[in-house]
């Protein structure tokens, strides 16, 4: 399991970090990006995007695939994206991965 913590649907499967490979913590993520401005903030308030979609098609319904809702503010999401953008080129270089 490459997620940070064990998945509720697979509680007996240890994470890579638990097995001694903390650098192998990898997760997929999905986010909504839009231009900065009052419409984004209004939309957050009206739709509850910081807590997840809620209602029909709620992403929380997809937990069987190992997905979990993260949530957070636009600033927190921007910081997360920046960390990911910094992390992956360093990992690829350190691993010596080359395009063939």
C-alpha cells in the first residue's frame, strides 16, 4: 500500500512506510482548479468543496478504489501542488530514471 495510512477496506495490508520504505509514499489526487477571484470563494461556500462534493456522485462513494476525500482551503491545495511539483523531479533524478 503506497498511501500514507492503511485503507479502511484493507486494514491488514501494511503501508510501504510501515515496511521501511517511507519514500515510497505515493497517492493519486484530484482537485478542482479555477482562476482566483470572488466566484471561486462563493462557489466554495455554496457547494462545500472544501469538505467534498456531497450528494449524487460524491467522491467519498469511490472509497472501494482506495480513494479518500482530502479537503482543505485553496491555499492549502496550492501548497500541496507546489510540494508535489518539487518532489517528483527530485525523486526521478535520484532514481536515475531516463526517458527511452
